[in-house]
């Protein structure tokens, strides 16, 4: 099936994967969780323990008012929903969710709230990756 794979600090890409538990687990690096935050017949497959295991924060999910309601940690997939199983994304949903999750995000605390900053250009993405790679915390 053809799905949208979204990795932290990368632009999303369409990939062809098997519709098997093992394949889904390999894509998200662990046990899967399926969530259904949208009205469309699509689901998000993510790592069930992504936050607990300290996976990098990836993309935010928003409510109807543009407020962050959750942040997905680690790789995730956008899949279509069939009658009894996950299926390929159709054309309409391919474009919609590619656009929705296109820009990689970083997260900051501001005024006691978590905010997402989108990195829309390749230049800003490269600069951010370089700055994070050079950072060494004092332990």
C-alpha cells in the first residue's frame, strides 16, 4: 500500500509498504498505535511509546481553533482506511496530508505554552539541523 511517511526534521514522502503488522512496526520503530484525529477516512500510525521512549518530537496535531492538542514523537504514517484494514491513500488525501505535514517543526516553550515553529525552507532546515548537531548539553 502507498502511504505518507513523516519523519522528524524531514519532509514527508510517499512510500510503498506491505500491509502487515511487521512492516508497520518497522516504519515507526516499535509497537504501533493507530489514532484517528481527522474526519477523513485516514489514520495515523505512530509508535505507541514514542514519547515515553524519548523519540524526537515530530509534528503537532491541532484542534479546530489552531491550538496544539498533541505532538507525535518519532516517525509516523498517514494511511487510508478501508472497510476492515488500512489501505493506500487516495489522490485527494495524498495532497491534503502532504500539505498538512509538509514543513518539519521544532517545539519551544513560550508563555508557559508549547509552540510549534515550522521550518518551511530547506535552508532553515539545514541551519537548524547544524545548530542542534553542534549543541552539547552540560551534564
